[in-house]
C-alpha cells in the first residue's frame, strides 16, 4: 500500500520517484531470501508485482533501475542455487522455483532487453543443471530484431549484418579474472602466444578443490571464456578480417580453448562447454564467434569424448520445453546437417533411440 501511494501520479512525488525506488530496492536486498527465508514468498510477490516491476524496468531515463533490479534477481537465484544444484526440490522450494520461472517468463515477454543485458551475471549464479531456467534468459532478444528462421535451408549466418554487432554485457567480466597475476599472464599469452607453460598451468588456475562437483571455479571459467572470446573477435577484426571457421583457427585464443577442451577432466570440460553455450543467443558477434568455436572444437577434437560432450551440452538444452535460444539452434542444425562434421558416424549418436530420433 505504501508503495502504491508513494507512486501515485503526483508531481511532488514524481520528483523523488527514483529515490523511493532506490530505498525499496535496498530494503528488499537487505531482506533477501538468504537473510530471511521465512519472508521469501512475500518477497518474491513484492519484487514481481506488476507495479514494482514496471516501475523498476520502465523507469525513465531508461535503464536507471535495471542494475538494482538485476541485483534482486541475483539474490533470488543465489538462494535457490543450492537446492536446484542437488535437484532436491521439497514442496516449498518447488513453489519458489515455479514462481521464479513465472517471473522470468514475464520478463522475457515484457522486458527482453533487460534479460539480454544481464544474461551473463544471471547465468553465472544459476547452477549448471538448471537448463530451462537458463534457456529462458538466453532466449531473450531485442524486440526490434527479426530472427531468421533457424530451419531455413542453407541459412547463411555469415551474411547476417547483426553478427558484426557486439551485444551489450552489463557485467564487468574482465574484473572477475583473478588473481591479477593470472590476468597478467593471460594477457601476455594472448599477445605473444607464449610461454607454453601458461597453457599447461591453466587447469590448475581454474581448479579450487578436489571435491567432485565443486572442483572448478565456475565464475572464473565463465569470465575467462568470454574474455578470451571478445579478445579473439577484436584480434581478427584488427587484421581486417571477420570471424569465421578459418579465421578463428591458429591463434593464442584458440590455443587456450583447445587446451581447455583437451586438458580438463569431464567435470571441467562440461563447465567450459557450458560457458561457451551461454553465449549462443540472438544474432550478434558473440553468438557467431562462439558458434564457430564450438563447431571448430568438435571438428578438431582428438577424442570422441570431447565430441560427445559437445553434443550433450547442445542437446540437453534442446530437449527441454521451448523457448530455445536462436544461436543454440543454428549451431546444432549446422552440426547435424553439415557433412564435414560426420556427426551421424559417431557411436554416441546411436547409443539410445531417443537421441537418434
Ligand atoms: C571493467 O574493468 C576493467 C578493469 O578494471 C576496466 O578497464 C574497464 O573499463 C571496465 N569496463 C567497464 C565497461 O566498466
Ligand atoms: C572464483 O573466482 C571469482 C572470480 O574470479 C573470485 O571472486 C572467487 O573468489 C573465486 N572463488 C574461489 C573459491 O576461489
Ligand atoms: C573466412 O573469411 C576470409 C576473409 O575474411 C575468407 O577468405 C575465407 O574464405 C572465409 N572462410 C570461410 C570458411 O568462410
């Protein structure tokens, strides 16, 4: 009631709208589910109230409230994460989970640009096994964009003008590459393509403990993958070329990705491939680069285990209910249709009739 009154159309109140919203957001952040679990249903109801949502995300000048609202969603995802990670959904948590999916559907419908801009920060805190939740976020695309039908025969993704534009990523992933000495070594390697010890030590830099399921620092992996990818795009552009299946090859950037694909164990490689798949969204330069990269890693893989895992990461995101991100679809269609990948010759494709179908 207080919120409704404070947001009444009144010229004096309008002047302090932003301050009021800020105060509400700070308060809701302090009362986040992790701090007061007993309040979490009411909390979710408040943050998803159409008036609150509309005010936060529709505020003019545009996007002044977006960062604050993103923080509240991150609070929600972080609270749910330990339950979702173990697929341990007791009834009360199931309710909260379903409510969260509903909020995401509303956002996808009414404020897709918001999901686009913050996808990175959200995917960073959503556990790897929450496929549908991530798909909802990754399916968002700017409303002024028309996506070519991924099932168009001979769709020429290289010819789309959108793939030369970088998407907005409102999370500073560069600062998440820590410690600073690692970031410095990474930049040195990207510049000089040496020393090779950087590659051999990469795995231990990402590893945080020996406990299965928690071995790797997922945030660091995500930041590393996106940073190396964006650096690769600028590197190729600076040579006056555009990223494609041949220009992405034989570079410091691809060395790093190939090294990760080969050197990591199953758990680490899964997280690495997920970090790539998180960039397969609407047509933009990141989607295009990472789509090519995933296909390149498949084509150049030295073991079938890598190819099987790439297939798994794509397929598990496609067998859940819609929506499916556009970039995911075009990558998978290319993989199964283009004979250069010899996809259908692999044994793992035929291991189960459902998969083959
Ligand atoms: C992100 O952080 C880096 C390093 O601190 C800084 O150079 C860069 O300007 C920041 N980018 C944005 C978009 O704030
Ligand atoms: C994981 O990486 C992030 C970002 O680099 C860092 O802030 C965090 O402390 C790391 N976590 C562990 C357990 O090392
Ligand atoms: C990639 O782009 C370069 C020039 O930008 C072009 O010469 C080459 O044929 C392209 N390769 C593929 C596989 O499209």
